[in-house]
C-alpha cells in the first residue's frame, strides 16, 4: 500500500482490506475512508463472502479465488436485506438490490463485470486474472478517525542527479 503526498484521508470510519489471489500471491491493501457507521457495518458484513472458495473440511467457503458468480451477487443482496442496508449496495456496487435481482433473473453476465469493477475499490484489481476474479480477503481492519489526516506535499527540489 502506498499513500501519495498530498493525500487527504477524511474523517469517519476507515476500513483497511488486505487481499491476495491464487495461493497467497500478489498481496494488496485497499483503504476505504470517510465512511459512516452504516457504510462501515455493511462492508464488514459482506467481507466473509470474499473468503477463499478453497477451504479445509468443516470451514465455510467464500467466493474468493474463483470467478464471480450470480450467487455472490445474490448473497450480497441477502445480507443487505437481512440487515436493512440495501442503500449500501447502491453505494458500493453502483446498482440497487432490485437491479441485481433483475440481472440475475435475466442471466445478464455483464452485470457480473460491473459488480466486480465496483468491488475493486475494496478488494483491489486482480493482478494475474480477469477483472471478474474475486480476490481473497485475508484481513479487515477498522478504525475511526475523528478528524481528517493530511499527508503533506513535498516541495520540488533541485535535480542533483539524472540518468
């Protein structure tokens, strides 16, 4: 994870999600910041869906390390409806629960692409696979920031070496 100079992390909840793909390759970390409590709760509630699909006997599998499916989308809707957080589906996936259900009913494969494109904001972009590949969530950390954090810019200096 790299934070550029001049970056502003807004006040509110910050969710830090560390993911990988394949057999632990290509680790990456995403920060989702400036969240309300309801937004944070929604993100945390769906994270188990992104556990690895390949687990030991007796463990509950997620959808990670496989291509995304309509079942993943349906499970996100189910969690949102159970928790009363349907508005967060629109916020994080740019489609409503009703639209997702329609896409599933109509067997609209393009919706999976759109869904995963939005999920990359908290899962990261697949590095060795197609964009519909679901990265495995390893760690989710949550912190509340009562004020924004500003990373200062660094002034441009005199060039003393150039190849």
